[in-house]
C-alpha cells in the first residue's frame, strides 16, 4: 500500500525524509485506526517503523485540530523518549506542529518554560510527567490521545501505578493506543483493562525475530568470554559494536579490560548521569567510540543507523529482552548480525529464549577456545559427611562441646 492510500495530507507526506518512500506494514495497519479515534493494541518487531506508525497519525490530527497539548506519548526510558521526540519533531516542525520531551535528568524549570509554549505533542517518561501533573505545570484538558510505547517494558519496570494515575488524570473521553514488539498473554490481558474495545493489529508472528538478523551462538567457558570478545572484535575489525551485559559493575569492569586491549570502549548504564549517557551515546553513534558496553537500558527502542553487530556477552534472564537486544541491529530492513556468548550456567536462559522465539538457535564452538567447563549436574560438591559435620558445629552451644573426647 502506498502512502497515498493512507489518511495523511500531502503536507505531512512531503515532510517525510527522502529515504522513506513507502509505509511499513505496521504503519498501514495502525495509522487508519488512530485516525479513526479507536483504541489500539499494536504488535510489531523492533525496527519495523512503530514510531512513525503513531507519530504520523498524531501529527496529522494535530494539524487538523490546532489545539494546545493534545497528545501524550509515554516511553519507559529517557533515551527512548528523546529518540521518539527527535523522530517525530523532524517531521512535525515542517508543518508547524511542536513537540516536547519531558524526562528526568533535565532541569524541570526548563521543561516548564517550554510547556508554556503549549506544544501539541508531549513525549515523556511516566515519572517526570506525573510529577508535572501533580504540580499543575501541564494542561490536560485538550488531550485526546495517549500512546504507550514499549508497553510491556513500561509495566515491567514498575510503572503500573504511575500509568494508572496518569490515565486517571487525563480526560475520560480519549483514545489510548499501545505498542510493543513482545507481549506475554497474561500481560496482554492486563493492558486490555486500560483499553476500550481496542482494535488489535499485528505486523509479525508473536515474539519473532527480524529475518535480516543473522544469529550466531557460541558455547564458551565463562572465564573465556572476555578473551573471546576481544578476539572477535579484532578479527572482524568491526567499527561499531554494541555489547549487552547484565550488571552495571560488570559493564565498567569489561570496559576497562577492552580499553586495556587497545579497543576504544565506553560503558552506558543507569549509574551514569543524564549528560554522561547522552554524550556516550552520541560518541558511539558518531563512531568516536568503537564498542559500547550497555546494560538493558538500551535494549528498547534506541535506533543506531546501520549498526552492524550486537553481542550478548551474557544472555538475559528474560527472553523478551533477548528479542529487544538483538533488535538494535538490522533496523528498517537493513542486514545485521547478533552474537551470543553462552556458558553452561546460562542453559536455562537459552532454553527459555528458544521456546519464546520458536527458533532452534544451535550452539557452536570456537576452535581457538575449547570448552573445558562441565555443565552443572545440580548436585552439591560437598560430601554428605561434611554437611553433617557443619550442622553439628552450628548446634554446639558451649566451649566444652568443641573439645574432643578424653582418652581413657
């Protein structure tokens, strides 16, 4: 379906970037629903064009209504909120529609001053938006549409109470639309309670991986992962590598090891200030830093043009997170690769990912890194007699009990 078949004006279509010539599937499915003012639950793979699926519709409606703040987009992280705002504003400003990004890490007074200009579209993280609502710093009476992007992550991060409070403060007569790439059935039942007879659209098989991603999984010793990572980066001469890891401290430690190996590396996680996070991400996008070690702060929604490779240094406990992590590559129809370094201790995580994605995901071994670790049998390495001895020691109450028996 060409853009001309969608309910969008020529002004909005002419504002599209030159490389966007035809709508993505999720855009053809979602735009007519939003334009018809119906509630919506939309599922689409990462990198499939979800932002413009709701962004173009909101711009078109704002252009027609010419009201003050009339649409709110909620995102789970500051980075995703900023990216959404950038993507939408690049088009909206060309048709005199203003947007604003409201999130933590930025001085609140600056945001309040910008709200005085009555931007038509607000992109926000739940915490900062709720704070401004409670202070009376944002006008809600004209809001007719609220979008929840990456809704499963919004709820998973503990925003459920904030989301409910925000929706209660918005006009009762409004449209609600929710977007995500993955959604468990029990969570879908939960979000449906916030929707009014929603239209459900799906642009892919549930929880699926983009076809353009080439996945490789290597079984390695846990203690060999750092050397494997260094060897892979140097052998392949990748100029831009996004590496995911579980813990903030581990991210910093791995960053130091790669820099020591003369690989330009930076870490990005929640302990960094907002300014540090923005600077680090900008340096990575501009290829001033070759490798970015990130916790799952970046697994949702961040778009990096032509990112060639994503590496899971550790598998995530959640299979949904795996889908979103590797979705940072092969965006907008481009090709990409995803490598996972898997040790025996992560077997349960891998099995959960296989079941969730319905993919075989076979493990290979690297010739230069033979696997010597043995899978856990689930049995304790301590002999039974040692356990009994330990319990006897714990149960002793006096010094005399620790003395051996006297010889006759």
